[in-house]
C-alpha cells in the first residue's frame, strides 16, 4: 500500500489554518509551461532533432555562399583567362579554374543560384498547383475527381523529355523561366495525387462536414480548412522535391537541354567536368559536392520536418 | 479469494523532447480471480498506461517502467521476464482488448487467422484444430454463422462484430486476466451494452478476472466489482462499486459522478462540468494533484501530498479532507441524490 | 576521298579511324601470330543509319562499306604519297577529249559466289541518281556524268544517263564535259556496286539488317548488333584475299568519347582518335602506343546570313571575321589540337601532281588580319547602316548546331571574346542538328557555326560551295558573278598550275568581296594506336580501308 | 473482378489514345527537319520523293489519320526516318529487350536490397544500423547518375580493369550498369519501406498482435511486412517504365544499345515515327504496369478487393 510516510509522520505539525477551504483560485495561473502553437511547437521539435537542425545549418551556409560567394571570390564568374586554364585549387583560385580559365569558386556559387532557385521555385510551383488541383479533385469527388485524375494519368504517361524540348522550342529559349515551366508542367502531378489522397481523408472529417452543412463556399473550404490541414504534408513534400528538381536540371544539362550560357548551374558544371574528371577531379568534385550536400540537407531536413510537423506525434 | 494479479508502486515515465513525463506515479492494486476491477478517470490520467504496463506493451525507450515498480501475475514477476517468457505470458495469462475495433485488427488478415494465431502460439494447436477452436470462439462471442465469418476480413464486419472478434482473440486461450481498454467507447450505444453483457457472461463462464479501463461510470456501475479512481497518474480513491457510488469521499470522484446523467433523477440541475485541466505531468508534483481544480481546496492541499486514508478494508482515499483537522464537508453528489 | 561530314560532330570529335596502307602487303607471312591474332578492335562513334551505299551518307556506314564492298578504285598510300590503285577496276582510260571513261573490271565474286559484273557498278551509279531511290549521295556524280543533273531533277529518265555496262567486264561512263578530277570520285559511295536482284528483293529493308546484305570487298559483315557492335570477317571470295591479313575486325559502337578513351586505355580498343589535350598527354606517356597526327580536310567556321539586316554589310562581316583571335581560340578552346585557319580550302587537300594546295597558295586572311582593324571596320559598317557608333547596341544571335556541354563552353568563349574585342553582344542559340538545319536553310539566323569536311580530294570540293548554283550547301545567300566565273573556268582547266591559280583568285574574291564565312580552325586529327597494329593510315582522304592492316604482336 | 478489369482496360485505351494523339501533334509542332541527318543538299526531286514516301508532304492531321489507321488495324508504327528500312516495332522490341536486362536486374536487386535495408533501419530506429542504412540510402541519391557512372567506370574498368568499359553481350557488361542503376532504387525503397514499416508498427493492430503473445519476429513477418509492402507496389509503376525510357545516361556511358538511348537520339533526330513509337510503347507499358499493379494490389489488399 502506498502511503507517504514522510507526510504522516509530520501530520500533527500542520497548523490548523492550513485546513480552511479556499476553493478554486480563479485567478491563479496554473504552473504550466507556456502553451505553444503548432508552428512554435514544430520549430522546437525541429531544433531537438540534431540531424535535421545540422542540415538546416548547412543549407543556411550554402545559401550564404550562394548569395555572397561570387562577390567574395573577387572574380567574375564568366571571365575567361587563357593563362589560367585548368588550374587546381590554390590561394588565387580557391576551387581552381575550369577549361576556360574561369574561377570555379565564383562559378560554383553563381551556379548554385540557378540550381537552388530551380529547386525551390520548382517545388513550390508544383506544390501549389498540385495542391489546388488535388484539392479540387478530392473536394468534388465523383466524376470530376475521376476526370481530373485521368488527366493526371495522361500527363504522367507523356514522356517528360518531349515536354521539356517542346517548351524550350515554343518559347525559343532555355532560360530559367523556361526550365521551370518545363520541369513543373508535369511535376505537380505527384503532389496532386498525394494531396488528393490526404484530402479525401479530411473530407470525411467532422469539421469539413460542418462547414459544408453551413453552406461555406467550396473554394473557401478547400483554402481554409483542407489546405491548412495538409500544409505540413505539403511542406515535407516540397522539401523532398527540391533536390528532385535540382537533379532533373542536372540531367537536362547532361542531355544538353539545361540552362543557357552564360548562366550555369551545378548540373551544368558537373556535366562539363565529367568528361575530364580523371584529370581535373576538383572540377567535378566541387559542383557534385554541392549537389550532394544540398540533396542530403534537404532530405534530412525533410525527414526532420515530417517528424516535427506530424500532428500525430505531437503529445 | 485467490490473488491473480498484484501491482505495486507502478511508476511509468515517458521521455519526451520536453523532458520526463511521469504518467503513472506509484499505482498499486490487486486483482482476484473472477473479479472485475474498473479504472476510472478522465483522458490522460494514466489508466491506459497502467493497463498496458501489465503486458509490458509500452515502447521503450520512449516509455519506461521504473525499476521500483513490481507486477506479479499468477506468481510470476512480469517485469523480470525475458522476451520468450513475455511472449508466453501475453495472451495466455492475460488477454487484452483495445478501444477501437476499427484499427485493432490487421486489415490484411482474416479474422480467423488472427484468432488462430494466439491459439497456435499458446495451445500449440495445429492449423486445423486451431481453426475449429476459432470457430468455437466466434460462436462463443455470438457471431452468426462463424464457419463463414471466420474467413472474413475485418473490413467486412461491423464495429460491434469486430469488437466481438477482439474479445474472441483475447479470450481464445482462456486467460486469467482480461484487460479491456475502453472496449465500448468507439461503439454505438446499443452495441455497447451487448458487448459488455457478452464480456460479463464470458467472465462468469471462464472465471476470468477483468480490468475494465473506462471513463464511463455508467458502464462501471453495472459491471464492476471494485473501482479505482485515477487522477494525474495516481489512484485518488478506491473501493467497491457500492462504496464509490454511495460513500465516495474524494472531491474528484464526486465531480466524476456528477457528470453522469442519471435516468429517473428528478433534479433539474444541470450536469456538472469540471473546470480546468489536469496538471502538467512534466512538472514536479509535490502536492495534491487535484488541488487546483478542487472546490474544497485547502492551503495544505497545495503544499503536501495527502496520505491514503483507510476507510474500510476495501475503501481507501487520498485526500486532506480526511484529516482530523479538516472541516467536514458533504459530497455535493450525495446532496443531489438525496 | 570524298565525304560529306555531318556537322553535328562538334563534340563527338572525329570519331573514326580511317585507315590506309603503304606498300600493299609487305608482310609476307601475313602478320605475326596465328590466325587468332589477326583481329583488330576499332570503333564507330555512332550506329550507321544503313549499310546501303545508296541511302547511307554518314561516315559510319561508309567505314563499313569501304571494307566490305569493292569500289572501282582505291586511293592508297605508298611511300608517303597517295596513289590511286585499281580495285574493282583493273584498268581505266579516258577517250581523247576526256569525256568518255572506260573501266575494265577484274574477276571478282560476291559473297554468294556470283561473279561481279559491270552491270552491278552501273546499277549502283544509276540508282544513286534516280530520284525515286532518294539517295543523298547524288551530288557526287550528278554534276559530272552526262545527264546526271537532269536525272536527279526528274527531267529525264535513268536510261538517258551516261553510264553503260558494255559487257560483263566493261563499264563505260560518259561525262558532261571534260573533268580534270573525275577519277577522284570513282571511290565515293556514288560509284559503288549494288546487286540489283538483292536490292530489289529486300526493297526498303535493303541495308538495314545483316540478312539483306551482300559483299564483294576484303571483308564481310559477320554480325551487326544495332547500336552496339559490327564485326567483320575476312572475305574468302575476294579477288585479292592473299593481301588481306586481318581475319576479324570488331567495330564497337561507342558514342561516349570518355568511354572510348577508357576502352583504349584498357586495351579493349586498338585505336582511338583523341580530341582532348589531357588524353593526348596521357596516351603520349603510355607505352606501346603510336601517335599519328594528320591534318584533316575539314574546316570549322562561322557563316553569316548576308540577307540579315546587320550582316548585309560587308564591313561588318569583315569586322566579325577579323575580330576572331584564331591563335587564342586554337589555344584556349582546342588546346592546340586544331590549327588556326586563315583560309577556306583546308590543309590536306591536294591538287594532283603539285601536292597540297595550301602549300601553294597562302591563306588570304593572314594578310587582311595584319592590315585591317576589326573595330574600325565595325564602326565603318555601322555608319554605313546608320546604326550609330556604339557597338554595345549591336546584338547578334549566334546559332550553334549542338546542345552539348562542349558547345556551351565554346559559345561562352565566343560570347566573351566578341564582347571584349568588338564590344558587341552575342546571344547564344543552341540547337539540335535537325533544328539548326531547318533554321539556317530557312534563313532564320544571323551568324552560325558549323564544320565542313571535303567531299573529294580537290580544292574544287570546298571552293565551289559558294557558287550561286551551290548556294544551298552553306546558306549564306551570297552570290558573286566574278566568283562564279572563276570557278567555271577552273572546273574546265586541265592544267594543274593554272587551275590552282584560278582557285587562289576565287578564294581571294571570296574573302575580299564576300566574307560571308569566317574560317576558324583547320581540323587536325590526333590518333593513337597500339604499336602492334601495322600499316594503319589515318589519312582522311585514303580509301583503302583496313585491307592492308595487320597485327604483329611480339 | 472481370468488370473492374474491363473498365480499367477501357480507361487504359483512352489514356493511350490521348497520349498518342498529344505526342503526335506535339512532336510535329517542334521545329526541326526529320531528314536533317542526311546531307543538306538533297536534290529537290529526291527530297520530294522522300517526303512523299513518309507522308511528310501531307498535312499533320492527314498524317495522323494514316498513322492511327495503321496502328489500329495493323499494329504498325511505321518505318524509322533516321534508319531507313528498319521497322519501328522491331527496333522497339530489340532495344527494349536489351534495356530490360540491366534495368530489370537493377530493379530486382535494388528492390531486394532496398527492402532489406529498409527493414533493418525500421527495426533499429534511431540506432546505428538505422543511421548507416539511411546514410547509404541518401548517399545513393545525392550523386548524379552520370557522375557515379563515370567514376565507377574509371575505377573499376580503367584502373582495376576488372570489368569492361563499354559494350554489350557478356555478363560483365551488365555489372556496372546494374550497380549504377540500382543505387537510386535501393535508396528509394529503403526510405519508403522504412517509413511504411514505422507507420505500420505504430498501428493498433500491431499492439493487438503483441498482446496476443506473438514474438517480435513473427509480428514483423506476419503483420508488419505485408501491410508495409503494399503501398510500395505503387512505386513499381514509374520504375518499370523507367527501365526503358529513364536509363539514357547509363546506356550512353556504358554503350548499351537500349531503348533509353534510342529514345533520346530519336528526339534529337526528329525521327517522328521512332519517337511516337517509343512514346506509345512507354505509355502503354506505363498504363499496363499500372493495371497489373492495381490488380495485384486488389488481390493482395482485401480492403480494396473488388468482387
């Protein structure tokens, strides 16, 4: 039997006034920890996750260099120097130079701008479009859903390269914008499916049924109730998609459909260096390392975010 | 009566990112063969954790049963069992039913196989024998045409039927103890009664002791022999069903009782709603956990933990109101009832 | 030797190892080791589109054709000089005015045992010019053989063509006019023998699969795995089989140049041409390999659309042409693998007895580059066009025929250099080959970059590309009467020295009055082979194939 | 079930029809001369004959009708423009069977290893085997394929000379491509299986099984694996069709005459018939695999079993 002996022993010493009923102290603040909102809680969880947090730090460092790196290097990224061709890393050229004598430190960070922008914008655009599409399909269901999902199926069956080539030909450019359009044109399909699945579940939830019964406009229900409740999942999907876009761009660069010079990207740098990597391994190493670091960081961050944003894990 | 289960000073903690949550704090109780003991309390009071601890179903390293705890079932120390012994113990000595029959059955396995699994492990039956036994069990839990139903998948059954299947699984090996964790919460009201009746029927038939975990005092009143009222991981009052319903001494028990609607009551009084929230179990708790929500709170309540006062062999309560210096108060529950 | 180069090869580099041979089989014992050792492993950079000599026009199919079929003649290297030797034809002679050529054929057999007849050659030549056959090779013979052009244009039937099988062993070809360099087209694909019965039996699929092929050359195709490998084995029916040493030749189809170098490095390939300085250095250090450097009759150049608002001005074209620092380009871009080019007719093209043309005529641009300042020319041109005097207002679209990494690098270099030297802005336009063709042929370009390899071994092959009649080849839309006249004169001039003089004048006019092309570099090929491979010749103009190659392992 | 399949096949045909039609018109709207691989100065008459032969002289919609007629009535996809005399269908089958070898092996190996690693990681969550597996898995997807392929080729073929650099025909030729191709698959499956397993292991029915006294091994074997693998099947759809159209880089670097390689080249060559043929093939494969997976899924998952 559990008895607090310590208390019993000293029972007699308790003064009488301790036994007047005071009832519930309405004003007393319960000594609880501060109530934390969803996002602050998520942020706290993320910080707890050392791996994910480290990934975030690496990403911030990368972003710092991507913004300031080209300036730090002291070279213009497109400046050709016939006397400094294929020089290894040195005090003058920290990452060495490429086959036209251009400073790789400047180029790697300049390229990072394109790669990261393609990654982030691509994933965001695809997610927004996909979420809305998936949301609409799930919300209306029935024939609308059927038709919309069939369209997705058709889009997914059309080879992606044809679309990329077509876009670059129609717009007659291989600019960043073109690349983004080309990459996201079918890229949203995956997210649309994901969101639809999630939304179909949400749709049967009481609060959505309630909103429906109250006659709230469908678009409002999608925007106000369904999207916010899938936002965590969407953020995670974006995080996982970003490296995917960076990779796709690298593939397109390899095939020769990448970003147009003088712009460059990590993929373009890596595929340029691939031919001669046994002679100038550093030329391949730096861009490949950046791709790998970015991929790694986003993936680990995505894992962390998934854990942090999952309400099921919130206790 | 033969003691079938003894739990002493059970302490369970959860390791969370914010720190250690002491979910169960020094819970002790005993269970005799054929007896029904109910754990009552609101969500998060530790009743389910206590129940799961008996089968060691909590997942380390997240949840830890503290070493000072002791669980003895049928003479065996549960906390000292190795993996193999534990597997033999689970399902054979103690069976368990969970709250939500919709999610508690493997969706990709026929119900028959799920019942047979237990039989094959503990009774070492071959497939054929296990199947026959499983059909028997289904018949026992009143499932019509069990020979056909045995090959059904869970999704082909209604909630009530699934819960019957859960009971069949839990009782398949005729365990000494059946732990039913909110067995009726997820079911329709009409089905609830059927399930409870079934459990009681089987209990008598098999002489199984039952631990009934619930927040529904209505269910408890009709089926439990004894009741343990739990609050914030501690047992605040315990007694026979009669003692708790008629002579309860703890303000929390009163609050619980007042929140149950009662047929035949003349009173127009509204149902009582308990204000506030339970204490944060992350924080150290050196006083009465209920103090902040208690209408009869005294300064001492916020300073020290109340000792357990023994009112009878069966009735015990942990409350400063039992102290000789404390004013005598009457239960508002009783007041209303008179 | 004549060959139309598909210019999309900017990067694939010169992928083929073209081989020729010296004295015609000095190795009496037929090489070193036993029969097994007589195997030569080489490569093709791309799958041949077909092995039909009529439809095929890429260098890859040509490489196989040369070794498996017997042309009328072959150009082989003997004692360091190239010499035309009888192959399918035992002897040949023109009539007095040089318009009728009679070929006496050897006794040779097809791989199915049938005798090779004059009709087989006549069919091949005729069929190439028949518009129904859709041959891309008709340009070789159409201007020379009597009624050739008319047949191609569908104006007269094939029976009007000046080609006749007099008997089984005699082939008679009648020309439109005396042609001093006619013999140099007798080993092009347009003059290969084709078995009419086989070609008709297989119809459209003739040449597309091994089953539809028949051979009468030193080797026959033994297996053909598309996009992977073509193997040849020695042809026992071949008339000169005693002089053929190799028993087996493997052509691996390797599209990735790094993979090719790696294969050579590991010994899986016996030879490889090399397009990067790093690899050249590496293989230079490798033991047991020989390096062969050859000037190629091929030019890398830019060309201007003379109808363009900007490039209609001669001074602007000259400015852009002279602004190129060819030495720097050769060093930076080509790592000195190719030679700075101040001319249009490339090195390695000979005029006949007198040897190489470039040894006789200096490059016209050399002098111009010394005398004129590109920036001044640009400003002058801008003034003439009323474009003001700020070069940075000039934007030029520069079209490239590839989308590869190499092309990108190259484009960036050009972009930078024009900015630096002329101060103009270059916009790069990368195209796949098919799009490039459509754009340039349609005149939808300003300036563009391409490669051209000579069709046959005479300056005419290159210089005549800019006559009004041939303007479609490099679509600059430039036309000049004086130039046309000089070319017309040269084409009839039987005296070599006088002809060379006319060529020189025409080339001068081309740059002084046209400047519609901007030559950049003259290609050079560096290739390596293991030293146990003997008698290998890398000369682009040779047509002896692998006939005299042998293996001699120590 | 039969009705379900018929309905799905119906959908499949509609999807295919749309894909083929869309690709046909898209392709024809891309500029580029399909005869560009020929010498540029093809004589006028010859050119006309060529266009006539391939029907390129007709309007795109007319060409489309002819193409569809041949496809539907004869299953004929036409003749390659780039490689005269070669039937597109023959080429497709030959190349697909080549691609299928390294691709299929890589997929099998990748799935097997990936699943194994995923299981190991899930069962050891937050312990060192989990970290190691996830590190490998992530590493596998952080390096672009062309980098991985050329690095491996250099070290194994050139430096150590244990494997041939390029070529096709012997088993040694398949080793490197399989390694390179399987990296991504391993990573994908390891991660996916791990997260599914963790998901399933958190389900109530796992608790039920444990409460029954099922040993940990049997819980994983009988209750976790099947439920965790089912969703993985949907991944197969993309990956099977990826075998044929997604392995361009590897096929190019290792000189494998497969479909991926052909496909990219045909796009560059504007070989209309070949592009459309490949597209039809890829799309048909995609929808077909999807159908198969759906059917398999419905057989294996009783919840969506259709009667």
